[in-house]
């Protein structure tokens, strides 16, 4: 088993609808949001192996005035300035969300962006990409060891 298979990102239905709203409101541009929450380690009861669980508790949309597309753009300094709401609740940046008017797969620009962000200061952020195509889905990835790996998602009621 590879270490990245031991990663899991969890979020509630309401967090999921907030991400959908972010994508819908930005359309036809790519919507983008910072995801705040917690990370913890425990033992996966299914196979008794260690796992790292990312829990998303807060979605903060990035205003469209700060966006430039082709690919999305986030002011890198914002990533290290925890929002006031997140700070009050003790949450950290755990992920970055954006939408695609295409399949939910990282583009070449995404690859460059992911490597730059994680190279700049390792965040180990999980990147959630939501496709706004009619049959589009939502997938999660992490950039580790210069590669993109898919991360399992769990939506809890
Ligand atoms: Zn993208």
C-alpha cells in the first residue's frame, strides 16, 4: 500500500453544497475557495493501518475580483494568512477548491501551481476539483514527491 492511499478527506453535505455554490456562482469562470479545518492521524478500522484524515469545516470563496483565468489564481500570501473565522475556531488551511468547466482532473497549469505552492512552503493541501459539466464529479488530489495522487473522499451526513 502506498502512503497516499492512507490519506482521506472528509466533509459534510453542507460543506459539499457550499463548494457547489462556489462553482455555480463563479460560472463560467472557475470558482475557487480555501478550505479550512483539521488534520488528524488514527488507525483505519477497516484494515488496522495508520491513516491521515483531513476534515474540511469551513469553505471561504475567493472573490472573483482576485481571479484570473485560464487557470485559477490565488494570492500566495493569502494562503498563509489564516482567515479570522478559521482562526477563532482553531482551523488551519487543509485544502484548496476550484471548479473546472471540464473533467475533474488537474490541468497542466494546476500541476505547475500545485508544485509551486507546495514547494514554496509545504502545505500538504488537498486539492478538490469539481467539474461543472452536466455529468461532472468531484475529485481530490495531493501533490507529493513531485507527483499528483488521488485522495479518497468521504462525505458524512
Ligand atoms: Zn484546474
